[in-house]
C-alpha cells in the first residue's frame, strides 16, 4: 500500500495556489524601480506590477508607460500624475486621488475605483473594460466618452460607457 506522505500535500498545495492565481515572487515588481520611485517620485516605464503603493504621495509623478498591473494604490495621491500608456489593469485605486491625472491610453481594465477622485482626469483612449467606477467621485460623461469600455464596465448612475 502506497503512502501519501508530505510530497502529496505539497503538490496539492502547489496546485491550489497556482489555480487561485497566486504567483511566485518572479512575477512581482522590480525592487530597484520601487526604490527609485520612493526616492525621486518619478519612474516612467518602471516595473511596479503588484507593488504596494498604499497612501504614497505621488502628486505630479511621471509614471508614463509604467507596469502597475494589480498594484495596490489604495488612498494614494496621484493628482496631476502622468500615467499615460501605463498598465494599470486590475489595480486597486480605492479612495485614491487621481484628479487631473493623465491616463491617456492607459489600461485600466478590471481596475477598482471605489470612492476614487477622478475630477478632470484625462481618460482619452483608456481601456476601462471590466473596471468598477460605481462610487467614483468627479467622473463626468465627457471623460467616459473618451475611454473604451464594454458591458462589464460599471459606472456611477447616469453615466454611459462608450464601446470600442
């Protein structure tokens, strides 16, 4: 009779973790890029995917073309920041300040914007498929008209997504 042993449990745990989308450290951000951002406040083209940037003051920062997918930007101040062309897919912007931010051509798909301030943020050409803006503040129809969404995009009452 074969024994299950610890190897079976380890393999099972690995299958469960990978199946749930948990990934290894290899898929995380570049620590040097995070240090650069903290030191200078700028990091265009940096790899900050999955980084925890909670409550950072990044007002006016240059993050154009940066990889910030699945980053935690909860309560982060990004007013006037340049996030044009950035990968912000599935990032958490809960209660973040994005007023006046440049989000032109950014990938905001599946992003989470609960109580985020988007007043005068430029969403021209931004991909917002599956993004949740349901309780966002300052978002106007004119901004939404310049973004590309789909049926899974959730907007505050009275706003309508443009399909692209």
